C-alpha cells in the first residue's frame, strides 16, 4: 500500500469519526438530566445524614447536635465521592 492510499484511509476514518461525534452530540435535555443527577447524588446523602442525625439527637437526653453535625459532614463526604465517581466514568 502506498503513501497516498494510507493517507486516504486515514482521512476517511477521521471524517467518519467526526460525523459520528456530531451525531452523538448530547442534547440539552440529556445535559439537563445529567446535571440534575449530579445534584441529587450530592444532596441526598447530606439530607439523609441530617435527618438521621436529628432523629438520633432527639433520642438523647438534653440538647445535642453531635449526631446531626457528624452525619452532615459524613453525608457531604459521601456526596462528594458520589459526584466524583459519576463524573469519572
């Protein structure tokens, strides 16, 4: 195979990849769903941690926010890891 044929094949494959990329371009709806999913995987562990912490603090005698704050920060860390692993893929 000579140089011109290899060049022609390479250009054809690049044109094919460009057309496929244009066809597979994400739409506004798919991007909105992706952003919404990122928000949910970040916020839900935080909210769950706060509610669980409030419930545990309510079971203790006296005024305490120890569980609420601990589980709030735990939910924050879990949410950050969720977003990281979702974006990584």
